[in-house]
């Protein structure tokens, strides 16, 4: 008779195939020493493929898709054509959800000006970004394959348009390990409205769930059910931890199931968070000047507070921070939508870059700002839906910006045609951007793989080229 049950045998074979071994994590709380390989600690530090310039990423994800035509991509021709349709040759076979291809053109709703020694052209809606124009790299030639919010957001964050694949943060944590034991190394925060892509945007997919992003709440305790319940003494809690740990380790030794190892790691992290989370969230140590620079009220949840917390997380060794700010889906009143969202996000986004630079952290922290696609040059107006002066989804061209972490400051890459419809210079696909982010942290996107369902998977699948023009 076999000593393994079929259930145990399946996990044993799976562990051998993936190289994860038993992953017995029970000693993490009792010893500060980090293991050197994944067989004893899946979060152990791993050597990069080459020396990368960045050690951490802060992704400011503008869910809903900001209008590049109101922010970054000035097109005077649209003002001249306002009220008229674009030439059919420009539209081609593109179909839209809420407008017809012959919809009238809408001119830019904000004035543009050049800023800094780099001469970056930015809208008047971004006065704070304009003040750090020489520190950022604009990529005005982004394009994507997806037209709707959820699949486009999932593609941007996971490299695939359907749920089930590991997110960028999970791949980084898998590839490099964690530099902190006191906080989760992949943290997610959300401001604004709901996110179309949901939890798939920070899922670990088919990677062990220890690499999943941990969502911090905007108000109250950052993570629920971490605080010690009333009436529980320190000694009783310690005894409970010890018993649960022994039972989990016994179960892990029996089944060799990596998800039990994840459970052990999660329980131990929860115990450490009882101390580390309150210290992280306590902003009383921040100066009045810093709070003012971000526009942050320490007592109120906001995008500004999330940005300041992101800096504090990176200081403490967090590898990847995602801040999802939704509400950019301007099907109506694109001018008001952009103005309102910029009022919420522009000051804090610029302050984050400036703060990192002042603390000599920008060179090792990559900041990425952008949404899932762009907005159409044509206007969306629909009286039945109460919509006017809006813009529909536009996958062919949009803009993101990056700063720090091995990216050349003060440059603009790429261009679009006179209508802002098609990319005409240096096209950058989502996969190219993902490959470039990995490169900045010392990872080759073609070599960072995980064996699953009979083949090796990677973030960029079979696509992607590093955008070397933006590298410092």
C-alpha cells in the first residue's frame, strides 16, 4: 500500500514539478534568518537575472481610462475639425460601443503648454505634474488589444484579458522574493469608485497564493481581523498561535500542499501586522510640510494619503504597491471628469515623485501612472442616456508616464497622427510596457516563467520587447 493518499501524491508530484518543495514556513516567526531557497521559504530573496536599477514599483493605476487628448496629447487639428466627422480612412473598421464611426470631432478641452528644460507638453489640468516635467518620461504611443474596461484592466495588470493569470506584482514577488517580513510585499489600495477588473488585477493566478496582493482598507484597520480580540491575553494568543502552527505544519508534512504553506505564512504575517500595520498607518511622524506637499489629511482616506502610504511602504521594503483610482470613464462631460480627477490625483502624484527624489529613493523606485486605454477624438453625446461632451473608449492610442527606477527622465517617446487616433512613432504595446517594468527590476521577461498546465507561462506570454529608448 502506498504511503501517500491520492491527494497527497498529487501535491507531491506538483511540488516536484514546480520546484517549490514542501515550503515549510513554520520557523519564520521564531527566527529572523531568511532561507536561501524556495523549498523552505517561497518569499526568500532571489537573485535577479541581471543588475536592475529599481527595487520597488508604485503603480498609480487610473481605472476608467483618462483622456490623453485632455492631458498629454495636444491636437490642434481637432479644434479645427470640431463638429465634423473624421475622414473614413482614419476610422477604418473600428467599431464603438456608444458612438457611431461618423460621430463629430470634439476639440481639446484644456490649453496646453511646454514645461521644463525637456519641453514636455502638458495640459493646464496638470499643473503639479508640469512642475516635475523633467523628472518623468512620457510614453504617448501606448496601444492595447482590448476595448472594454474589465478585460483591458486585466490585460494591463496580468498580461491576459481574462481572469486567472498572475498579476505583475505577483510575478515580481515570485521572481525577486520579499525584502520585508513585517509587511506584505505586494500591497493594493483603492480610491474612487469600484474597479471593473476586480480582484483579478492583483491575483496570483496559478502561482502559489502567497504571491497574491494584499488589499489595505482606506479607513479604520488596514486589514480586518488582525487586531487581538478583547479579553484575549498575550499568553493565550501565543499558545493559540503555537497550537495552530503545529497543526498546520503537521498537515503540510502530511499532504505537501503548498497552499498550507501559504496559510502558515499568512497567519504569521497577520501576527506581525499587529505591530507593523499601526506603525505604518500612523502619519504623525510626517512633517507638516510633507503632508501639505501631498495635500494629505492624515485622518481622511484619499488618493493623497494612499500615495504617502506607498512611499512609507517602499521605505519599509514593500516590493510592489498598486493604487487603483477609478472614475475616469468620461462618457459625458470629459472636461469636468478630467478636471475633477486631476484635482484629486495630480498634486499627490507629483508629490510622490518629488518626495522619493528628496529622500534619494527615486533611483530605486519605479513610479508608473496610466489607465487601461485612451479616449476617442470623436464626441459622445446621447440624450437618452443623459450624455454630452464625452469621449468613448479608444484602444489605438493613449499615454502613460514613468519616473525613477532606471527610466530616463525628461523625455517624450512616441507620437500619434494629427487626430490623436493612430500611433505613428515608436508604438508601445501593453506587453512592451510590462517587459520594460520587469527589466527595470533586473528580470528578463522571457526567462521569468512558471510551469503550469503542461507548459511554461510568463507575464508577457509570447509577446513583448523591452522599450530601450526609455531606459537610463
